[in-house]
C-alpha cells in the first residue's frame, strides 16, 4: 500500500503545516480545525492571522528565526488566535529545510493543549511570560529572552497567578494545561 501526503495528513490527530516565508503552503484538516478554518481558506495565507497581534507575530518570528538558524528546529507553547477571535493554547514544533534560510521552507506540528479562559485579556508580555513558564524557564531566563528585567518578569508572573487564581507557578501551569490545580 502506498501512502502520500493526503493519506498521512488526513490520519494525523495533530495539525500539520508546511510554510514558505511564513505563509501556509499545505495544511491538513486537523490544522484547519484547530484554528476554525477550512483548508482552502488557509492555503496561501500569512501565519500572522493566527497570532494574537502583529507585534507577537513579528517578535515570535524573530526569536524562532534565530533558533532555527542555529538549531534547525524550534518549539514552544503559545496562545494563538482562532477564526472567531478566541484564543487557543498550542504546542508548536517546527523544522527548517535549510538553516541558511529557515523560513524559506519549514514543516510544523501544532498540538492543542487546552482552552485558556479569558486569554484575550492577557497582555502580549503576559502571554510571552506564560509561554516561558510552560517551557520551564526561570524568571531570569525569560527576562534574558524577552529583553526585560527579572523584576518585570516576576511582576508579570504575579499578575498571571492573580488572573488565574493560582497560588504558585505549578498551580498556574496546571490550570493553563487544563489539569486539576
């Protein structure tokens, strides 16, 4: 039995996508479903439509470009925007075809983690700090990556704990991940 992209893509429970220059070239049904679109609506579209803001699209893109140029792959957890404007927490894995030009052609896997209540009310910086926490970053690590002071990151973490009614970072991550906290 021979298997092609269509067979493989339709069987995957995860969102699969190929991009070129941060535009969607191919995607599977699961990817389109995660974001509330039809496949034909997504092909050829800019990935910017899936980010909470243009600023986050650019900032995360620059961070991803740097990592992919040095390591060939990139992964994180982040909030992304669905067609209806609601936010969804996803784990993203990407691999570049060419380290000298990582965004020319890349393959991506998107795994929905959970719905985050009131995510629209988080600031872009809070979303970035939350993503850093999901990666296990310390406040110092996040501060360095985001170009902020560790004190600012600590204030953002405190704001996130208050927003989600969590006593500590572990409880916050459990709530974000949809686990009992």
